[in-house]
């Protein structure tokens, strides 16, 4: 066990040196210095800075060289305006989840290792040439013995250990950065890294993606406009995912869509409606519906792939979205500000009027545009940034929601530039608001409140009896905690110590004066007097220094 820990420490040290070398290479060494680790790793001979790039570009380039863990961290931060400035977020949005392809023979070995037998015993056909490659996994095409075409996703060997190593180091850096830079406390960098760790660990477990697909299938089992890939659980493990192969054309391949005679306007509307269904109806949505993750099949049937990152919404978050959409369409800053307050979890806010004014000012910038010409995702993103400026926080799920809406809006606009995104979404928002204020919902909420009041009234006599009994027994205690008095307490401690020293010095001086009256003890009095004088001088120096006199 000790040898394993030593080995891990050695690997962490080597990776830490590699990370810091890359950070220094791109001219970001002040980050290392601020973390308190620079003196341990930075060599005197630094690599030349890349002067032709600005700071934000160099950060993005450093993440690309640092590998998959940091690339995915940057991709997540690209949707967090509460943490990262817009200039850096723009660079993070450029980050691509790409890596040098894993040799196909290594991938085949990993597939057989996970399945526990040769591919020939499971698949009638197996194409040994990869069809896609990413930083965590690669994809292959095969045919089962029963003739069904499947897609096999296999993780790179050892990727989970590499990512865990990077997460350990990221936690160390985050802790030191936050400890050495108190101004970063508001960002809660440690919490962000912890949240990211949970997200990427879910992506590393293909059982999690398989369960996402199963849940998605249940949501849309009666919808003929969407095709959800089938998962084969008997061949799926934490490191391999076998699912139905989707035959279709990627939305990003516009030329082939047109050649195949597809109706781009209809595809745009269907893709949007399906995402709106995910969000408004089910509260469970694809968090990254970019063009490469959406396929079009015959009959304009839409299929989504890559279910590693999904978003979920609670009722109050859906309430926020419905209210925000209505306010946006009506260009009502008051309603939009109210919606943002719901997202932040605040029931009251002293600066609400100022927030409303800022939202109104934001809408004024788009006054010359009609609603159909406005960019809903951009306005929503800017609204969230305004909320953050007031020091209010919103749940991570809202950031995924904004990301998803912005992504599907971009897809729809590319397919059909004249599409009216906000009005396509309006019926879903109206229906959601109608449900929330329906008589049935009111009755449900009133019944819930009555149950709470009944429970309170039922338990109140027992609680009162317990309090009275404790008072009678003399066991009723109250605890009052007063915060903010620590500096005063420290000051009183110092003052009392100095008063005590002064009293002792005064006693020594008086005693020395009395002893000096007799010839036999005069020399003792002189010594005591000198000692008292030295202590008195020391005390005066301390007082002068403390008061800057």
C-alpha cells in the first residue's frame, strides 16, 4: 500500500512538472507563482514567451497542450460567465475535443478485453478502421450476429487514471490559489474543480451514458419524429458502450442534406421543437446539441447522439424559463428580472429596481430589431451576466440550459436563417405558465400548504409541552453566537497583558526603592531597578511601534 502511494506521488510530481513547464512556456508563470508552488518547480531557464498571441489565446493553447482533462475543463468554463471573463470564454469555445487517434489494433485489444472474448464471436462484421476519435474514446462500426448494425465506443486505455491524476493536481492548485489569493474566495475555485470532477467522472462511466439513453428513450417512446438509439446492455461496461448505429446525415453536412432533397426549414423546426420538448416537457435535455451531434434520417426523422452530458431542471428552474420567454417576447424588463430572481433562488432583492433597469437597458440595444431578428441565446446569456454583476448566483443547470438553447438556435439559423426562434418557443412557455397557474395546480399547492399547517398544529402541543418541561427541570438552554468580535477580543487580551506587565514593573520599581534604603541590600535594589527599567523601556518601544508614533 505504501509503495502504491509512493508511486502515485512520483507520478503526480512528474505530471506537476509537466503542467508547470507548459504554463511557463506560454507565459503564464505568474499563475504558478501565485499558487505558491513556483519555487518548487520553475527552473531558472525559462522557455521563450509567445509574444504574438494575447493572454487569452495563450491560456487556450496551454489547455490544448495539457490534454483532455484541461480541454474539457475549459469547455465547461466557456459556459460559466460567473467565473471566466467573456474574452477567455470566447477562446474556450474554440477548444475541440480532439486528440491523436489511438492505434486501431490497440482499440481492438481493449474491445476484446472488455467483452471478454474475440470480436468474431460477437460480431458478424467488424470494421477495424475507426469512424470517430475523441480525447476519451474512439468509435467503430460493427454488425451483430443477428444482423443489427451497431456503434462501439471504446475508452482509451488508462484514460481514467490520467484524468484522476490531473484532477488531484487541479485540486491542489485550486486550494493553493484560493489560499494565497483571498480575493478568489467569491469564485469558489475549489468548488468549481470539485463540480467538474463529478461531471467528467460521469462521462468516464459508460453505464451513466447508457442510463441517459434509456431515460431519453422513455421520454420520446411515442414520438415518431425522433429516433433514439438502442443500447445493448449485455455488451456495455464502464469502458465500452455498444449502441444502435444511426444511419443518417449530420446536420453539419448541409450539401448532402440538400442533395438528398431534405426540407431544411422543416428540419430546423423539428430539431428546435424536440429540444423544447426535452426542456419544457421532460426537464431532461441534451446539453450539447451541436450540428455534429444531430442526424437527419429519411422522412425528416431527427436523431441525437452522444448522451454523456445531459441537463436536468427542477420545477422552479422551468418556472424561470417560462417566465423569461414570456418577458422576452413582450420586451418586458420587469418580467425578465422577476424570472432571473427565480433562477437565483431569491424571493426579495434590495437592488431589484436597478436589475430591472439594467435588463431594460439591455433590451434597448436591440430596439431597432424585431423579435425574430434578435438572438435569444445571446440575450439570455447577457441577462445572466447582468445577474452575476449583482453578486447573485444561479445553479449550474441553468448554464447548461443556456448552452443548449444557444446551440440549437445556431443549428436552426444555419439551416433556415429566417426562422423565428422565440415565437417557436412561445407556445411551450405559455403552456408551462398555464400549467403552473391552473386550478389543478392551485388546488395541489393549497392542499400541500394545508398538510403542512395540519402537521404544525398536530405537533405544536407536544413541542410546547417539551419546552415547558425543560424549563421546569432547569434544562432549557439558549445559545447566542455573536460574530465579528474577534478583533476586539484580541485587542483586549493584548491590553490586559500590558496592564499586567505595567503593574509588575511598578511593583518592582517600588520594591527596589525600598530595598535601596539599607546599605546591606542597596546593590540588590540597584539590580532590580535596572531590570525593571529595561522591561519598562521594552514595553514603551512595543507601544510606540504598535501605534506608529
